[in-house]
C-alpha cells in the first residue's frame, strides 16, 4: 500500500489547478483503504524524470565498478 502518490511532469506544474479533481476522482474510484492517501506534486516538477534517469545510470555504473 503506497503512503503517497507523487504527481510529476506537467501535472506537477498545474497541480494547484488539478488537485481538487484528482482527489475527488481518487475518493470516488479507489478502494476504501486508499481514499485517504496523500497526493502531492513532485518537488522536482518537470525535472523528476531527468533526475530519475540519472539516478538509474548512476546506480548501474556503481554496480559495474
């Protein structure tokens, strides 16, 4: 069970405009135990994917070395 849902990319840039609709959709469609889950924008915004990709490369390089 996730503790939070982090919205990244373009959604994180417009999170304040979309959050009410996202939360109401989750409350309507999610199973009861997941309706109170914290939903928040990614702190890295549009850069979240880039940082994640860099972390994967960094991790794979550390395993090779």
